[in-house]
C-alpha cells in the first residue's frame, strides 16, 4: 500500500469544476435556455426599493422581438434620428475593429481587442448618459469614445504608439484615455475601475455636482476583490453610479461559470449588497438604452447605484493573442439565440420606415471609408514596427507636476 496517500473514504468528497456546454468539435448547445418574452418584464418606478426589485436579477429586460418590433413598458421614446445615430456608431465600431484587427495581423501593432457582437452595449449606453457623465470602461467600450465623437485618428495613434500617440507610448494598445470626453484610462488590471468609479461618484455627490459615473466590467472580473469592495461602498454611500457587468459568456478562455455564473445570474450579486439589479438583453439596443436611462435617472435623484448585467456574447476572440476555436465550437456565435445587435436594430428601423437596405449599405460604406481615411493619416505618422516612435526624453514628461532633481538630471543626460 502506498503510504504517501491516505486511503479513499467511502463517502469521499469530489471537487466540482464548471464546464461549458460545448467544446471544439461539438455542436453549439443553447438547449434548455429560456428568456422572458419581449415586453413581458414590468418597468418599476425609479424609487422602487432594492428589496422589491430582487426578482429583476433573474429575468431579462427585452424590448425588441426577433422580428424587430419594439414592445412593452421598457420601450423607450427615442427619436428616429437618434436611433440612426446609434446604428451608425455601431457600424463605425465594427468597421474600426475589423481594420485594427487586420493591422495587428500585418504587424503594425502589438495587440488589439474587438467588441464584435457587443456594439449595442457602449453605443446605447453612451446615448443614455449625459455627455459630461464620467465613464470608467473596460476594454470593449471603444464605442463610448466613438459615440462622443473622439477622433478616430487619435485612437489609431494610440494603438500604433506613434509620435502622435496622446499617451506617448505609455499604455498598451487600445487602452485609451480622454479627460475631455469623460473617458477614464483603461486598465489592464481588471476590476480596478469599479472602486475608482464609485469613489468618483461619491466625490461628485459630496461636491453637490450633477454628474454621475458609469463603469464596466466583464463577467470574469466580477470574481476580483475590487468588484466586491466597490459594491459595498456603492451601497453604503448611495453613490450615483451605474455598475455594468457585461456577461459575454467568456472571460479570456474560461466560460462564465468559472466566475460563478453557472449557479445564478451575475445580476443576483446586487441582491446581496442591497442594490437594485437589472438584467438586460445586451444585444437589444432599445433595452440597453432604456435600462441605462432608468439607472441614470435613479442616480440623479439621489437614490443610489444600480447594477446592470448586460447579457451578450463575445463573437470574436478575447484579443489578438487568443484563439477561441481552441475552447468553444467555431460556429457558436452564429447560433447565439439573441442574435446580432446591428441586425436587430436594422430590422427595427426598417420596420418603422426609418431605414432601408440602401441606407444601411451606404452607412456601412461610409464607416469603412472613415476608418480607412483615419488609417491612412495615422499610418503616415508611423506604426509600431517602425523605430523611435517616442523620444527617450518623453518618459520624463507628464509624470510629476514638478520634476524632481534626480529625474531632471537623468533627463538632461538623455538629451545631450
């Protein structure tokens, strides 16, 4: 008998490791999933108590049916002009993603992350927020900048880390920052933006300001300690903040069950903290807009924070360093039961007579051309593969308000 290992007990314990429904080579499997019908979920008043709203953590707010019709109490009153603007933002986002993903394959940048299949999240939420509200994004919310008319060429400069990179080569590609557009610096250390957002919102309330904060995190990052710290502070101090969890089913290469999504919803975490939970079809532009507008109105009324789970699907790879075919069926995205956000809004706009196939093609072509023009301009300045994009002396700039003597000495040595 091997003396190094104890004998197995008759009632031996077993460790449970969550596993996705399908792996490479399997058929995509969404059987057994059920969702409330569009229009079925009631819309509470913004002053409803978190206790009375606990069941919202287990349903799904839907406005658009799969034929593009908008129904139910969450149907927002959005002018057709704004819907068209939302559509164009999503198309621009997808065109930008496609070109920058290709640029990585061409060796022009070291890294890129798409938001393929999740465009409605940032586009609709940007429109539901005020332009001066502060956003603390994760790395798939580039649509916030696009919706706020941040220059495409500056985004590309940052990705290429060229001589006009607004961040002077100090950030990983796609980790943008814009104080003017209310876009807090993206961090590769996931979930750090949540306590920062809650703290910013608390400061805004303390200063009797009118601006609120919104933050975004993926399903996997809810397992980080920062998430739970932020939830506690948001509850205790009624921070005017919207905490968005984008459940796109996959973290880097781990499905959402590893972070706790196998046994309950991510929105259910709000219940334990005493926050109102909303669980929303993240591929339904109208539902995302309506839920975000509701949460924003609640925050502005000094009623505190709201947590929104945006139920979506990451159609592309986690990043250019990832190959999703190694851990999920290759055609799983095409089988996602809640469809594609662009196609669903397109069907709605055509159905109400405010869009057409011709307009859609023209908008797609315009988005591609806008991205192509920005690409030509940015690549003329330089791409990552070229040498000396940033001067060595620039590392001393924008770090301290007053440069310490020892750094000034080093800087002077570098520039001799």
